[in-house]
């Protein structure tokens, strides 16, 4: 996993390559645990709308980081790359967090699968997507220019599920407004950051049992 230097420095420096949509969550986990030897570098969150850019973007980050870091981890789901990101990571010897997307590793794979079984027509939001709903959903899908396309995109959805990382009444109200804009009911599910915390515990020099229950870092 990752790249090892000959320096023998302790603790080993670890670079986490992440989607920009996860930077706030990474920093919260890092600060809450005092993991000062973990650093982050991000690719643009908007690349979720252009997933073909992600694999080679991650490869460039890996190769740029090898000179300065002992280990590299990838905080990305597959994110629509169709397995191409995993191909790059295998070639480069870098491990990523389990899951096809952030909804799965935020909620936990079993919980997410149960949500899908309960209602396959679910449109998911995270804290980040609620904060940037207009940019990533409305403008990203061209609904600001062509509002008549809304039933084309969302006609088969039956609900909006917001996966909450940091409890925030104002953000929940924004999520409710987003759901109303799509003409769908809102369901709120609190996830915290357990999945990210467990993954980062794999980094060399991180103390603690990855299986131990983890709290929700404060914003």
C-alpha cells in the first residue's frame, strides 16, 4: 500500500488524495484525532460531472506526492469511473476507501443497500451537496436554463435522502428547500464520519483500533 521512503522517519507522512467534496470531512477527522502527519490534496468536486477526468487526475497526484510522502491513500469512491480509478490505483499501489461512492461509505454499505432496497428511486444529498445544490444540481444539470427538464431528470425519483455529516438545523432547512424544489419529500439520516475515520486509521502511525466505534467530529 502506498510508497515507502528510505528515511525511516516516524511518524510516517501520509498523503490523502481526495475529492474536493470531502475536504471538510477529512479535516474534521484529522483535527479531532490529532493526526498531524496526515495531509490532504484534492481534485475538483465538479469532476463528478466529468468522471473521465478522475483516474488520471488521481494518478498525477500520486506521482507528484511520492517524493514528499511515505504513504499515499485515496479518499474517493469509484464515482462513476466504471472501474478505471481502481485500475489506476492498482497500477500505482495505492489503497482507496471501500465503496462505489461517498453515499455508501458515509452511511455504511449495509445501511446504504437497505436504503436502496427500501426505495430505489432515492436521490441522495450530502452536507456538501446541500451547500452547493444550485451549482452542482440545478446549474450542473442545466435546470437554471431549462427548467422544463426537471421532470425528465427527476420524474422517476420518489424521495430525497440527505446524509448528514454534521448536524446543522440551517443546513437541514436548506436540504428541505432543495427537496421541495425537486418536488420530492425529504428523509434525513445522520451518518457522522465513522467511515472516513475507520479508513484513515489504516495510515501508518495512526493509533487506535479501526473497528472501535467513532464519534462525530464537531464542525
